[in-house]
C-alpha cells in the first residue's frame, strides 16, 4: 500500500538555526513526492517536488528537500530558519490512482 | 482573482441541514478534488473528478455528494449535516502535465455544524 508518514507533530527551532522536517514514504515503483506549506487561514501552497534526477531538490522560500531512496525518506530542510517559516507543513505522495496522498502534517514553530 | 475560488469561506449550519460548498477554477485543469482537513489527520480525500462525466469516491465519501457542473466548477454537498462533519474543506485542481502532478488549492471553507 502507498503511504506517507510524518513522524513529528511539531518541530521547534530557534531563528537562524537549521531546520529539518521529516517524511518517509512507502510506494511500489518510482515515487513522486511533494512538500506543501499551509499558513493560518490559507490553503496549501506548493513548496517543491521530486520527480526524478538530483536527490537534492530546491524549492520556494529557501527550502530544499533531500530524497533518499534507500531510507525511503524525503526530508524538508532549510539552512537558516526564519520566524516567518512558522506554519504547517505537509509531505505528499502521488499515488498510482492519480491522486495525492498527504501526511498528517508537522507544525513548525520558529522562536525568535 | 484566485486560481481556485471556494465559497463560502466560513459557514455555520445546524444539524440535519443540507449545505453546498462551491469551487470554481480558472486554471483550465481537468482534474478537481475535494479534501477535508482535521487536526492531526492531514487531508482526507472525499471525492474527485477527472472530467465532467467522471466522478469518483475518495476515502471518506459517506455523507457527502458532489456535482461537476462544468470543467471549471465542482460542488460538494452535505445532504444532512452532522457535527462530526465540522472541518476545514479544500478544493484542489491538477493537470496531467508531464513532470508536474501537483495540486493548486483553494483557500478553504471552514464549516461548523452545531
């Protein structure tokens, strides 16, 4: 069965420090993976995607994600966190049934 | 104007009432989706449509129905609302463009059933 998991409900980071939001997946075949961000009272916004190619994917707002096939992971990273990065982050997997499966979300909180 | 517009933005309704949530898009995408968001559960797929004549149930379709009136419009109905349908509802669209497969989301409808 295809699935995506975000093991942390919340991640707390000090401003200026690097951040990582974890995601693991399960799929038969090649994965198509996404990260979305949700700010309060807003819909989800696309951050980045991995389809094929380079394992390090760069996206919006200085975020990047590292695809690791052996560990079936797709962790979201940023070298230096900003308070404005505080939001809800969703990892997602494109399924064979032409739908996207979302993780449960990780709330990222950046303290000044 | 937003690419994907949902109306209303907020709605409070009583148990047993019928309510319709509307979604329209200017992306020209064929595929449209309705998701429900509950805290700690992520997004759960209610219904999806690949074109006007194609409607499919998602994970949690019980208690909901949909109508694809045109390529650009996809409505979600709660025939008889119940309190556990209180949630944030999102409409999304996608195309089948090569190397894309991502979604464009509306801003959501916050529904409260009392």
